[in-house]
C-alpha cells in the first residue's frame, strides 16, 4: 500500500512552531514498524 500526503505549507509551519514537529516529520509515524494502534474511548469516534 502506498500513501500520499498533501498538506498546507503554512499550516505545517504553524505546527512546527507550536509543537516543534512539522508535517514532513509527523508522517513518519505511518511507516513505523513498531507502532501500536489502539482505540482511545475518551477521544475516538466509532
């Protein structure tokens, strides 16, 4: 499966300033072989 990412550069820069992570770095979580995904009842919509 191939993923394509598309984002607004201005929003990415704001995210970098606010959280010290730009979207280019954030997308790396989708390629992490050790990622654990789970439902968070308090923050998930089913």
